[in-house]
C-alpha cells in the first residue's frame, strides 16, 4: 500500500487519488519514453498502471495484472 506508482492520467490526477497511492501521473507518450520511466524507477516507482481506454500499446516491463480497464506492470530498469 505504501509503494509508489505511475499511472497515465494525461494530466488528470484523479485515478492516482482513487488508487489511494502516491506517485506520478504521466501522459500516454511518456509511457514509451524509457528515460522518463527509468527516472521514475530510480526515484522509487514500483508499478506502472496503464489505463487501457487511453493507451492501446504495451510496455516491455513484466506484466503482473490485467483486466478490461488496466494493465499493471512492474517498474524496472
């Protein structure tokens, strides 16, 4: 529950607040920016939540959960 997360809210932090977590809100384009993702990982990001309704791609990170609305990846270098 204390792990930092990232979610592609595209400027809207509502989903991060509703997750009852702290972390980063990113844009869809930042999900494909390896430098941005690595920086967040180095600052303590543990998981990346991808809103499937907003972003249709996939990440190279380890997928640990998926449903109709979200993909959850482990944040790693």
